[in-house]
C-alpha cells in the first residue's frame, strides 16, 4: 500500500515528493522507503490504519546528498 507519493494513493492522503510503501506478507511488515516528510508519513499511516510501531523491516533504497 502506498503511504506517500506525489500522487495520492487514496483520496484524503497527504502528498509529498517521494515514496513510501507498506508491504505485509505472512504477518511480516516492511516499509520500503520513508519519503521526505515524517509528519506526512505518520498522518497517512494513521489514515490508512497502519501502525508504524509494528514495522519489522525498513528498506532505504538510496541516499540523498
């Protein structure tokens, strides 16, 4: 599920230039990238009913200078 993108996944979500995707497989929760704004990530996770404290793994795809 897309938590953050510059194009909202679902009406009512906040946008930011970047990407964050929540993946859940067999009760394992992965967050792929976090996007540029922690407040947007948190707000969208809450809107989608995703508890960020339950994330098992975080994958950061690349660094920004």
